[in-house]
C-alpha cells in the first residue's frame, strides 16, 4: 500500500522581473529604489549583503536587471554613522561577490550624489528621459 505524499507543496516563487538593487549597507540602495519607483520603474532592494546564500539575490529577487551599488567602508560609515568594523564591511562584500559578478549595472557611489547615481542607472537602463522627476 502506497501512502500519500505528505510533502507540503512548495510555496509559489516570488514574482520575477523588474530591477533589483544590491550593495553594502549605506551604498544608496533605498534612495535609488525610491527614485526609480517615483519614475514608474518596478524596483526593489534585495538584502543580499545579509545572506549567507551567495545567489539569494537571484533566488528571491529574480530581477530582470540587477544593479550593484558599491561604496567604500569609509563612505558607508560616514553616510549612516555606522558603528561597525572593517571586517563586517568585508563580510558584506564577500556575501555580495556573486551579485557583483552577475550585475547588469555597476555604480561606485562614493563621489556621487543620489541624483548622480539615479541618472547613471537610468542612462544604463536606456531610460535617460526619466531622469527628471515626474
């Protein structure tokens, strides 16, 4: 006699597509996502920097386009007044390595304003006309 399979069904995968944004803490992810959404683009932050799973950005976020915002330890610490050690920043960079290799758009944000970051991402996405707020 065969018993019914008691394995619960897998949950539905999250919706795919849109723009996923990753990077270390205080690189500008939240600000960029807000700017993209304000211009009608589907964007969301993916907290890859906190995950031990190298490709969590792909498993959970499943973005059509992956944007990687990078910032130095010094810039991140200054922006958010973070009380962290260089080794914690380095661990975030390690966790972000897979996403960095696979990103479609990479922006180093240290010397840029939030508006500059948004403009560079929009240009990279072929959306330069959306650079001005609606």
